[in-house]
């Protein structure tokens, strides 16, 4: 991602000295020559001070493209889905010619990540990229850290600034495999997963899968199944598609988007589970035309769908490729209230469960307010759960509402209560199971279990981790021992995406044909950079090597410009005229080369009036 630099004027507010600080006198006169000189000196000093600060301390940049979405937005459009009211952003940099900035095409539709409705956005306002501030002195005082967001000089074009996330440190070998990043120190040792140093940083970059408060009512009223449902929990070898609603279990208030169960109703143990039903274009067409739903719903695996990239047409006039990769690292959030244990129930627990392949992970809330984390390879035949850790103190109070998030990212379990990370008496990291690959229950990867307790829950949301794709550029002709090595993690994404409703077939296909991407050890002062928007990030995985470097994926320490630390101006939000504002002058519009693009209809590149998008004035993590 190339960046546009902007000067940051820290010189504003430099005082212009007055001619005298004494009490005013009736006939005191100041020579105009001295006064003019002082003004000129003050202005010159302000410019010099701004230049020094820009050179050595901080600089502002504009994000042009979406390789770091959703952390940072490039040129984009913001959308509120017309069906479920979910808000999301889509990249719009493909509309422009990169070399001269002229408008070449118009993005017409964008796919909602929450309900998959294709929204008409052709006339929605477009926004330039985020403005960010970069600390240029940070790496003079300390070494760069993994997961920093860094501005650096692109090795292939040193005059161009790029911004990415630093994932590889000096001396490390890297492997991108199954959506995660693994590192090892040179040729010795084993590859180990590279976890986020701060679990709170993980929450910033996770991406939405489904928000139950924004359910698509039109589609559901037409017969599409609800994703959260109280179900009878069958044997493990039965697909969640065949699970039946449990009329004696959890009660759903579909208007309030909440669920509840009493202590007596849950004495035998009752499940509320999420099934990943993704609406199809055919289902939406039938619902909107009041036709019978003839395309049956099939739950799917959660995949690496990135709404920022899903718009039509793409720059080549086509829709983008499907997102075929299963993402097993997920999190669930909700607002809970727990009642006391019912009389006569010995094991009154509430369990939040996440599955990933053969492994089941559980967050168990006891009546004493403590939380226990445990896991079992239940789907591989292991019956007993083994405890991982217990909270150091009670964190849940009976009878009070609280927010809970339970996450399984990067082979580590984390729990937040009311946005505070829970401290446990042991490490919550774990070694992965011997068997990889999705199982049938990954079609229903999240569940809430109640036994002998009254439970109310609402505002249920599911998120997923970034899936880092194992793509490479082999264009420099390096010889590989295996001639079948692919530059992509999987060469036929459409074929893999077609198997997302059949986890076992998906796993077999992936294991048979997918590749990991491995990169040679970095030098003593070299770093590896990747974008958060992995499907559309031109980063160290795919850089060409016209310069003939031994390690073309490496960024030398001397090329680091600084650490991005703040979004200081996301973009203005226009108001009036149905949220589009007004563009009264030609200056407000794009440039269009009508000789080359006679059919492209121009539209404003910015509008007035607008107000600042203050909620995204945030620290970059």
C-alpha cells in the first residue's frame, strides 16, 4: 500500500512577540521596520520548527488503499445494509486509475457481511482514506515489536511509503499456514505460532461474522432459519443441519432478540446453539418477491469472507473470487444475566462453548462466580474434559447483567467480563490437537449450555480472526524441488468454497492440495510485513524481486519510517440531501478521461457540509 505524505503543521500557535510589555503610554510609537522583521522571523521560525518536527518526530499520511482494512480504511464507501441495518465499509480504490487518479469505473453493489444482501451503493458518497500520524522517533529509542503497524520504504520502490503490520523479526524463518503465522529462530528449533502480545489487540482486528441484533427480518419471515436456536443436542456424527428445535428448552423473543431459560426448564441441561446459515442470492430473490423458499438452507463453515473486498464490479468488470478458507479461530460476545441454582441441582453450570475441528473448548461459569476454562478432544473420541485454568477470583455476580466475550485465537483462550480481561491461575495457551480439519459440528461452532440455572442472554455476536493466506510470488524463477508448488495456498478457490457445507470433504480437499508458504530466515536487521486485509494485500508474501535481493521478502531496518500510532482524521461524514451533502462546484468532482472511458458517469469525490467522524479518532493497535 503506497502512502501519501502530508505535512503536519505543529507551528500553529507560535506567539508573535509584542513591541513592548510595559503599560501603554499615550504617544508610544513602534517602528514598522522592527515589527515587520519580527513577524517574518516568527513565521520563518514556525516553518523551521514544523520542518524539524516533521523530519524527526511525527508525520501525517493518507491511506490510499485497503490492504490494512479493517484496521485502516483506504478510499472507501460506508454502507448501512438496507435489510439488516448492519454498518460496514467497502473499498473503492478500484474505481480510480492508480497512476493519474482519474475515475475509470463505478462500484455499483456491496455485499453485507451480516446477511449477505447485495446493496445498491452506486450513488453513496465516497471517502478518501484515513489520515494517520506516525511516530518517527519510536524506533530510535526501542526495537520494533511484532504486530506493530509500521510505515516503511517499499524495497522495490524506495521512494514509495507502505504501511503494513510487522509480523517477522530479525533472524526468524516464517511459515504462513492454515490462516496463522508461525515463526522459528533461524534453522534451529520448531515453528511456533505467533500470538498477539496483547490479547486486547486481537479484539481490535477481529472481524464480524454475525450480529444477532441485526437479523434480516424479511428473509426470516419468508422461511429462512434463525441462526441461534434452542436445539436437542444429538450424537456427534449427526450434522447440525439435521438438529431439531427443542420446544422444552430455550425460549426466544425474536422481537427483542433475546433468549431465556428458567432453572427448572434447564435441570436436565439445555443447549442454545449457533448454526452458520448464509443466505444465498436466490433466497433473497425469493424472499423479496414473496415466493416459496425452494432453495433449502444449509449451514456452512465460517470462512474468510471480508466485506471490504466484496463489491461489484471489480476493476476488471467482474466480481471477486470466493473466500474459500475455513476459519476456526472465533469469538462470541453477549450480555448475560444468571440466576441462582435451582433446588436439588448439584451441577448448576452455565457453559459457553467453541469448537474447532476435533477439539471442544468451554468457558464454565460456576455458581460461585469463578470461571473455569477446559477442553476435550471430544470429537476424536476423548470423553473427559481437562481443566486448563481457573479465574483468580470470582468475576460473575448472580442476578446482575454483565458482558462476556469468550475467544479462541492463536491457540489461546481468553475471556473478558465487562471489557476487562480475566486473569487466570495458569496459562491459557494450548498445543493444537493431532488431527486438523473441520468436523460436522464446525457447522455449529458456538453454543450456550444451561443446567439448573436461570439464564437470560441478548446481544449475541460472533467474530473471527484474520485468516492470513499462504500466497507467494514465484515470478523470479527460483527453482523448487517440487514443480507442482503453487503461488497460492489453494489453486482453485471456487472448488474449495463449494465444499463449505461439507466439512469432511472440505478438509480432505484442503489437505490434499493446499500449500504452506515458507520464507527464508531474515537478516540481523530485517523485518517481514503483512497487511490485515490478507486477500487483497500486496505485502512481503508476493513482492517481486526486480532488485535481485537475496531475501526479497525482507524490509531492512534502515527503511522503517516509524510506528503508526493514531487516526487523527478518518473522514468527514456529509449530511443533508439524504446523507449525500452537496457538491456545488466542478472542483468537488472526480476527473474523468472521457476519451478512454466515455460511459463512466462522474460523481462527487467529496461533499459539504460534513461533520467529523469522531468515533474513529483512535489509537492504532
